[in-house]
C-alpha cells in the first residue's frame, strides 16, 4: 500500500486472508509441515454474548461470507439472511447460526474476516431492527455514514436497510440497494444564504426551485431562530409543497426535545399546517424514540446508533473432525461437540439445536419443528443467489411483531 492511499483493505486482500490474525498464518505452516491442512472439519459460529439489553439479534452478513468463501472447497450451512435468533435455544444450547465443512486449510485464515463480516452486519441490522421496532409505523432514516470509516458507508447503509430502515442518506449505499437516497439539507446551506443574500429562509425557496419536484420538501428548521418560529416561516413560504421540517437541535439547547416537538406540532396545526411532518435527528436511538413519538414526531434520522452499533460477539469453533471416513465429535471445553442444525416451532416460537440426524418435536406443543438451517454453498459453489435486500428487509419487518425490546 503506497503512502498516498487511504488506509483500508482491498477486497482481494480480504479474500486472500491478509486481514487475518497472525496465529492463523502460523497455524497453516505447522499443519502443512505435519500434513494436516486437508483434515476435514465441521466448524460452527455461535454467539458468545449479546450487547446489554438485547434479547435477540438479526443474522446478517451471509452475503459477504458466501463471497468470501466462493471457490473454496467447503460447504456452508446457515440461517437465512435476516432471520432473528436468540443466543441459546430452549434448553440453553448455543445456536449455531452458520457452519462450515471442508478441509481446514481451505478457510483457516478466513475465520477472522468471516467473523468480522457477521459481527458488523448483524450488529448494524439488529440495531436498525430495534430502532424500527421502537418507531413502529413512523419513518426511520439512516444518517450514519459520517460516523464510520467512509469505506464502510455502503456496507452500513446496506445492512441498516436490511434491518428495517426506511431510507438511507449515503449515495453509494442507496445505489447498492437500488433505491433513491433520502436526505434534507445541511445547516451550511442556510448559513451561506444568510451571509450572501441576507435571509436564510431563501435557502428553502432555492431548494424548492433547484431540486427535482419528486424529492420531498423537508427543511432544516433550527438554524437561527426558535424551532417553532422557523417551522412556521417554512410552512408559510412553501405552503402545500412542504412535506416536513427537521429538528436537529440537541435537547440540551433548550430543555426537552419532546417539548420542542410538541410545541412545533401544535403551532403548525393551529396555523393551518397540520400536514407538515416533524423529522427529528441528533442522538436518536430506540430508547429515545417512544417519548418523541408520543410528542408527535413523524420520522427519525438515526446516525451513530446504527452506524456504530455494538457488534454481535460471534465465535467460530471446530466441533467435529472427520477421520477414516467417520465424524468424530470433539470441541474445546465450554463448547458442545457434534454437527448440529437449528429447528423452530413456528407456533410456539421455540428453537431447538439438534444433532445431525435428529428430528426434534416442540417441547411445548409436541409438534414437529421446522428446519431453519439451510445449505447455501457446496464445494465452494453458491447454491442460490442472495435475495434482494428489499426481500430480506420484509422478512425482518414481518418478524418484529413477535419480538420485544
């Protein structure tokens, strides 16, 4: 990497295992010396721990894992992208969200980037799902590209959308998703119009004149004046064209943000602008949304909470090794050996981890359980193309009614 470049890993470097932890490269040398690189293993990925307060997570990053392992002599079994899961099953057994079978030398250096893909994607998607769960039928917009390394902007927006965000602001993220980017305007626009034209409200009129008519007119209404006053100025200036006003003022400026929202909504209503919606941004997460919803907020711009979401703490462990054509169940202490699959009772919402060949019945209702684990790769060949992000998002949204924060 030359000095003039940004510091980041290229896709080719990731696929070659150059972002691995060094002990894997040393392990390769040892296994090669002793003729064990082709030892066939079954390795599973489970969750060591959830972020504080999390009862469930959204499995995400499978798309990246399949790209990472494509062409390697391995089989991959996993939950579907967008499937919710809990850390352990009904009996307290850790849920294997993904498993790899094949010669260990085919993927040993890829464990580090594989876990990184899953930890980050699942963390972002899970936080987005939690935020959307709190928001309900109100809009959630991902504004977090500026809170992470720019090389991650597309990745962040992709998995924020999968997790339930209704729109994303980063241009590259929207392009990857096949949707239109969503956003309003920065304070800098009003500042420049104030300096050069003497009136910052002319920036709102300029936005309306220049930007395509099918882009919702949402103005930033907290630059120089009281939020309610700026909201009324915008409503009078743009009238029926105004879709909404965005409030980005930290609550510490003037007490409770909920009171600010309530005041803005009320004054818009009594002045005949009840159609104008209120978008709130700045330090928003799933814990602040309920009170803001109650105050009347219609949409939420969420940045750091999603973009810097705590990762899901995944670990990969060998749980079986093939010798002389037979699988030998074996694992380190603290982990349960054997090749496993995950089953769910769709009626009782109960999960069971079962050994290969077992077909469990629901411990609550006694009915046969549905198999959640599916094969996605055979001998390095992807068996089916990943579903479009819109379909994965629909899957996540459909599951939120069954989940609690």
